C-alpha cells in the first residue's frame, strides 16, 4: 500500500495537508506565546493599547488552544 494512502482519514481528507498533522500552526502559536510572555506584552497592551486589545484574555486563551492543535 502506498504510504500516502495511510494518511487518508475516514472523512476522505489527506492528513499530510492538515496543519494539525504538520503542527505548523501549533508551532507558530507556541513561538508567539513565548515571545509575548518574554516581553510581558500583556503589560504593554494594558498601558498603551487597552482599547485595541480589550479582549486580550480571550486572545491568549485562543493562542494556547492553537498550541495544542497537534
């Protein structure tokens, strides 16, 4: 059997094209999360961009979710 056929799921999609399988989005989200924590970006946002980032907590929660898409 062709190795690529092993990556076809029950839904008919090819796992090799999926960001969950490649973990690309999870890796980028993790890097962004690390940088935001490194620079304590939540403090910057609260001081300078509170209007633009009024949902910062929800954004951070979604970012953590994206890091787990594997």
